[in-house]
C-alpha cells in the first residue's frame, strides 16, 4: 500500500495536467426524494509515486487499485494480486485500468492500446 498526497486542481490546472490527474466523481445522496450533492466532482494530482503506475485494461491482469481518502486528501494505492496468487512478485510491474474517460479524450482516442492493435491489423 502507498499513500500519495494530492493537489486539488481547478479546471485550468486539470486541463494543463490532463495526462496525470484523476477526476473524482461527485457524490450524490437521495434524501426523502431529493437529490443532495455531498461532494462536488474534483480533479486531483497525486504526488510522489502516484504517477508511476501503468495502464492495463480491467480483466487483463491489473494488480493495483486506487482510492481517494477524503480525510487526508491522499490517493491510496493498494496492491491487489492476481486471483489465485498470494502476493505481487518482486519486480512485477504495477498496473491499473486508467478508465474510459482517459482514453476518450480527443487527443488520445487513437492511442488506446487495443486501437493500435486494430490499426495494425487493418
């Protein structure tokens, strides 16, 4: 496990750091038939080793999961060994799924790893 302090970014900061920041979704609660926003959506930039993890599509062997801790304003990275394995091996690459929003950005649409494979086969 690793904890990385985060910088909370405004929209301009998120645009400048779009390849490195994470969008934390808003939290809504339904209270007596009304929707209440508990926390607005925000962008965070993990410091330290937070930017060192690579992408691997969900279900393809990713071995790290991340969470945002509201109390400490930190991203928490948790090792999640592959099914049937007790631990992550020494020197094993740490990866998680960057998510659809990352790959759907206009400047990155054709950079998705599977898109490159499809282009090469065409």
